[in-house]
């Protein structure tokens, strides 16, 4: 399974680079300051460029996927989300895709039985794993504000509090840590054990899953097992947030592994399928209104096309038309 | 039975026994290493040179997909790659849909062609990957890195052949796009690929011959004006035989209130003609001031399966003719892809239609505000409004000889969003209507397996495989509710579901919605109705029996 092994090897190499760099070459500054700035710049500029690159391309036709009843006669109930006719309908549609994975919730599983007979069963696992995976990652990222801000904003504190309410370990276990590991395991295992998904999976599908797993594992072990100097981490983080160029203090190498893998993810982001994070907001089949007959959609490159006019048609068939009693323009 | 069609037992065995990912069998190869083979029954014949010449398309020649050498023009790789670049600039959708797929697998078991063939390359994600792999290869600096890592590969003759095979095993039905969390629409990619393949003369005669005909004579079948009129007049005679009523359609009549356009299949094809009879009975019943054009005598638009320009060129006739005749608005008959084009493309391509009025029903006064810009109303919207206002005298018992189910046509469902109107009508014109399983209707409806211009005779084997999920759902509703009639609002469906039912579910007949309306309409001055429009006996209205008292 080259497509599984290769990404694993790449992640392992990526993890070794900062370890060796910091432990043996003393490159703390490179990995602690230069890399994070570079990665942040690549991520921001890259995603900005991707979004602009998409948005400057025209949408010539209204191609809404209508998954519900169109707005038509007054007494027929319109499905305003699945067949939106007003901007707020489409906004709800897109946001429910982004926040709740609405379309994925429809997922079902087809099975071919003897007969032959096709049956469709409910199959929400991908939706559930995908949803908790993304939400956990978001909460984890938000929680990391602690390392970048001198005073913690209240919402972040609430999230931290809620995330750790189980309080079963010392320090208190963050549920999102456990959930993200469970979800990522499901997503990896599914790619291996579902024959259909295994065929479609590429190295580039396993790589971010492995990379995120490695980041989470490094993070978890710093929190619960191999402690690093948390004060130095915070000093570095707040410094970065203030665009400081000060050298980091003495922090364990594991931290640099964690940080470098995060930087790798950030750099990888705009050049990979991870751009779906931006793309989902502008997918024409979901963002457009199903009002194409009520309001003319304009195609900026709509060029005239020469078609066969009625006059040309009549010229060819005039005699036949007259014989058949069809009215003609010219006798 | 067609020479291109395997016996049902053989195909059943093939579906049941062939290993594949649908059954959980792991592939021993990566998808790009999997072989494919053109053989009789799995390709549509390429366009004849004279058809290509008539259309002014590139590379007219005689060839077959089974040939080793496809006689491609010099520099065909560049033509395709440049063409792709150009289209990526013109369509945000294509660029976005090539970039943002995460291969989550939600679509893998949603395509009717995958469910019917078991071929992994019919999983929507892999169909798109066929293109993405070339697209990614086009970034020179990452080339070597990307090949293995991101699944990139160079464009070779083998890849071109693969594209030809699998982009004609997609019917642009958009079922996968319903399930995709990114909203990726494979139809967008298929539309582009088919347009690109035209550039090097890799094409389909079943699409291009109707396109050439439609351009010249106004309809797919190449029917000249006098024959067109004759045929409708023979339907008028048939109506008179069954009902005793003489309907009086007019042709190319200036000053009519409404121009009626329907697919030419309704004028010439069985069972479409019965739907045509239904329309004419309806229009007579309400005294509609309408006319039919011999010039714009085609609702369908196979240009949609050819190229953007060709779609626009054929569609332009509708507005051109409406303007010439000075009608107020256009009424469109039952059709699938016709309505995708009319609903989502027509006004953009050939509008604005300022010379028409905003459509108002002359019978009920209802303003069709949802069609106020395009100014074309769907017959199901029109009829539902009539029934809702009690303007039709209907006797649903006249359809008691039918036990119906309804097939949502892909384009009307997922490219227009019309679900309730046809059901409302069906409910009012017949007494027995049962839905198929919920995962096979409405926005999740399955294609007939032959849409998007692949309903060629020589493609029968693939069509029966692609239509299998639809047929399977019909079989189940039949077992449960003794359904024997499959009602649809699409001319292609009427043409393609008929052989599909004959093959998988013998005993199930295919009906147009307005055929049932025609059966149920109580016409003024009609003779005693004992037969439906197909001249089959009505249950409870037999000649020698006394009428059942209700």
C-alpha cells in the first residue's frame, strides 16, 4: 500500500526535521520564529490568492442544484432552503452546509443483494465523523488562543471550560482531543476498509489525516505526558502574535515537532484539497438562487451565435409549406 | 430483441456475480491501472463524416472506438489542454469542482451507472478524477512531485479513450451533486469534457445527427414542415376516433396568444404521441388560443450534450419564432433536458425576452411570477393551476385501468425543482398512485439510464445497466402495490423507460402525465368513452356493460 506508506514516511520525516534541527543544530530561531511567520504568510496569501482566483472567474449560467420544490404557484409549498429563491434562503443553505454538513447528512449506502436487488440504508457515520472532526479541530484552534494572547477573551475561556468539564485527568482532559483522534481514526480506517473509498483515495488524502494525527499526538503528549516549558511557549506565542522577532527561550524539542508540523499543514493548505475550506462558501450549485426564470442571469462572455433563422428555413421549405397550408411570410 | 443486448438471465448473473467495490471486494490495482475495453454494446457509434461536415465541426472521418487508431488530428493533446484552460477561465464551477474535491466518498454509490455496472470509474469522484489527473499534471513545476502524490498523469491516447468511454457513461443527471458536501456537480465536468472531445472529433452520432437535423428542419428527427403537420393531423383523427371530439391545432399562426413547444418525440414517438393527444384535448377543453410552430418544432436540445454554442444556437429558435409570431408567452411541454435548458440557460443565452408578456393564464388569471423573465411556463405548472381553480372537468375513474407510480425526471427534479405540480395533477386524474422508495424519487431520483443523448440502439447493454436502479425501484413498487404504469414528464423517459421496463419489468407501461390528463378530461360534446387514448379498454366503461354507479 504505497499510498498509505508514503504519506506516513513523509510525516515521519517532517517530524524528524525540527527534532534534529533543534536538538543537534540549535536552529530554534528558524523553527520557532522564521517558520511560523513564513507558514502564516503562505497560508494567508495562498488562500487569498485561491479565493480571488476562483472569484474572478465568471459564473456564466445559473446552475443551482435544486433539491426541493421550486417557488411556483402560490398554493404550492416551496422548499426555501433546498430550492432558494431569495438571498437569505441561499445563505441559510450555504451556512447549513458549512456548519452542519447538510448534504452529507443525506448520505445513504447502496447495497446490491441477490435478485439482483438494490437497497439503500441510512448511513450517517461519515457525516458524524466528518462533523465532529471539523468542529473539534476548530475548537482546538480557538483554544490555542491561550498561547497567543496575554488576556484570554471570555468566549475562549468558555470553550476551554466546556471542553474540559469531564475533568478526568490532570490536567483536565479536553474532550476535543479525544474526539478528534477518534474521528481521524475512523476517517483513516474507512479509507482502508471500505473498498470503494480505498480505490478513490490518493496519497494526498492520507497525508493530511496523518499530519493532523501527528500534530494532535504531539500536542497531547506535551499536555499530558512529556511536559515542555509552558511559560516559554506562551512567551513565544504572544511574541509571534505581536510580530516580535525575539529568539524563543528553552523549550523541549517535542514542541518544535508540533509547531513544525502545524507550519507544514499551513503551507500545504493552499496547494491541496484543503482549499475546500474556502471553496465550500462559493460553490455555485449551492450559492445560487433557483430564480432563473424570474430574473435573468447575465453571462459576461455571452457571445452572439449564428443560428438558422426562420427566413432561411422558409426559403428552403416554402413550396412544401404552402402545399400543406402552413402560412408563410413570402408568397 | 436488440443484437446489442445480452439476455436478461446473463445480465442478471453478471450483476450478481461480478466482483467489485460495490460488493466490498478490494481492488488489487490503483484505478489508473485498471483496464477498460471498447466492445460491441458499450459505445455509441461516432458521428458520420457528413453529419460533422454539415455542422462544421472538426475532424470528420470514418472511425470506430474499437479501432486501434482513432485518426486524431495532429497536436490533439494541445487542442484538448488549451481547450480545458480556456474553459477553466470561463466557468468558475469547473475550476472550483476540479480543485475542491476531498474524495470523501459520499458520492461513490450514488451513480446509476456505478450501481448498474459496478465499474469503479463510474463512481462520480473517479469520473472527475479522470480529468483531475490531467489537470494536475499541467502544473509543470510540481509535475514530478505530484504524479505519485496527488494522482497526476500525462494525457495519452489511452487516457483520451478512457475519457470518451466514461463521459458517455454519465448522463449529467446530477444525482451525485445532491449528496456532495461541496456541491460538486459532475454534470459540469461532463459537459466540459464532451465539448472538448468534440474539438478533436471524438463524438457520438446519436447526439450529432439530431443536432444537425434540428438545426436544419427544426426538430431532432429531421421532419420537414408538411410531414410535421400531417403527423399532428393524424393524431387529431385518432382523438376523434376515441372521443368523438375534433380538436383544431393551428400551425405557425401569427397573433396566437401562446406558442406551444414540446419535444418532437411527442409528435412522432410511441408512447409520446399519446401525451401529445392529451395536450391537444386539454387545450381544446379550455379553448386555449395557441399555435404550434414547424420551425421551432423541437423542445429538446441535444446541443446541450454537444457544446455551449450549439445549445444556444438551437435554443435561439424558440424566442426568434415567438417574436415573429407575436405571441404573448410560450408554453412548454413535458421534457427533461429541455426544461433544464429553458429554466437555467435560455434567458441567459438568448434573452431578454422583452417582446413577450409576463405569462398569465388566460383561463384562471394566475400570473406565473416564477417565469416572469423567461416567459415560458411548464405545462405541469399550467395544468396544476387549472385544476386548482376547478377549471377542468375530470373523471379520474377513466384511469382506473392503470395503477401508477411517478418517475421524477433528473433535469426537472435537480435542475428545476418541480416535484409537487406533477404529483398534484396525477393525484387528480387517477385513483391509484403509489410512490417508489424515498431514496429513488424526488431529488434522489434515478436516471432512466439513457439521458444526455445516449439512447442509441447500439448502446442497449449499457442503457439496461444504467437504468437498472430505476427499474429495480419500479419492480419493488410493483410487487408492493401492483403498479403497472410508470408516469413521467419527459420525452426521453417515454422513449427510454419503455425498453427498460420491457427488459427488467415486463408488464409495466410508460405514460406521459398529460396522456392521463387526456384520458380523464370530460370533453364537451364527446361520445361515450370506452377506450383510453391508446385505444385500450377503460375499466368500468366497457361498451356492453351498464355504467358502475358510484
